[in-house]
C-alpha cells in the first residue's frame, strides 16, 4: 500500500552532521509526492501541546467574542484575524469549507515600511483578548519558522544547489500561521462540503501539525487519495506552487483535502512559509536539460499569492 513517506531529518538540525542522506530522501519525497512526514525535527512537544490547548480555547469562545478579531475589511488582505465557518472555498466544485480559522503572521508595527506601503499580507496581528494565548502562539510561530528555514536548506541540497540558496528569498517572509478547527461534520452536510476542499498550497513550503483525529488526504499520481496518518512526533511537510515553479515541475505541489469527522472536532496548525512579497521565482538551472526544457514563466511571489487568496474568500 502506498503511503506518504516518513523522513528522519535529525541530521539537518545537528551541527556538523552529514546531510546528504536526508537530502536524498527529501528529493525522492519531493519528486514522488510533494508531501512527507518528518521526525526528529526539534519541535518541543510541550510547546506543541500548549499551542493546541490555546487554539482549542480560542475556538471555544462565543462567536461574538471571536468576531472581535475577525478578518474584516481592514484585516482581510493583511491576512490577519478570525475567519468564521464556511468563509473560505478552496475548491470551486464543492461547498464552502466546513472549518473556522485564526490567521496571524510576522507581527509588524503600523510604521513598518511594508505596512506603510500598503503591502498585502503584512501588518499587525489581530490578537484576541485571551490570557496566555499570544505568548504561546508567538513561541510556536517562531519555532516552526526555524524548522521551515532549516528544511529549505535540505531541499536546496536535494536540488544540487548551495544549502543557503533560499535564504535570499525569505529575509522578510510572508510566514502565515493558521490555527484551524473543523467541527463535527453533520450527516446532512449539503453537497460535497468537506473540511477543506481539494487544493494545492500556494507558496514554498508548509509545516503542519495535526491532532490525532486524522482526515488529511493527499492525491497520488493515479488520482486516488492517500490518508496521512497523524503522529504526535511528526510534522507534515508539503511543497507549494512556488516550489513547483522553481523546480520546473520536478517537485510536486500536490492536491490535498481534509475530510471532516462526523463525531469529533479536529484541530491542526499550519505554517505557510511563503517567501518575500517582492521576490521573483525563476526555474532553477539544475532542473533544466534537453529532456526537461523550461515549463514555467518567471513568477512574482506577491501577485501569485494575492490572486490565490482573493479567489478563496467567500464574500
């Protein structure tokens, strides 16, 4: 039975270790699936548990309280704040997604040059009034950003380029952290309403922590769906559209979805590590040869992300 691979990435996080075997396994996962689970990634289990506790506390608040930090007109294109149930639709063929979320990013002050310029997906976070929430979620956000940066070093090596290549593209990254809650899916759910409909991620790399409920599915090359089994010691990693462009399609940005559970709440936390707004992505020379000519035009990071974001919002 085919399954998303599990890769031990401990050598990436151990100074002085030989990274070649990890790079080889990352290359195989990128080419075959665009998805993998990683272990020995260094995320503190206590911090992971605390982040899930805070997420559950937030989503248990009354709706009117959560709405105080909502993505209203001011916060929408900054991609900050609370999104209510069925406010997103990532697959136009299905009903709006049966989930709610809270989104935050790098917490920029109002006088930051990117904010003053009106750059989308940048700005202050819209923190809820919930004691203990901000310090835990801030700490988790910082920890998974470090993991994303380190994994990108491994993926660079896997592509035959210098391990520091991607650093120039995430000096001021769009690093969006999304707390997700999927309520139990009623048996009478209309049409094809999923937790999240089938979609690819838009940026470079996603780092996902999921609880024990399950429901994440990845489409394989034959069009079937593989379940990604939850593990407390693992993070789920997938590559996004920009990595597919960079690698000339060698690494996959893979369709995936979440099937809601009819009996239980499901929680997950996703970091979308999506590079600098002003970055421009071109196919890497190591991914081009006689049999693989350039397939993708140069892509502007900001315009690509904003187009995808705007199309997903249910107004």
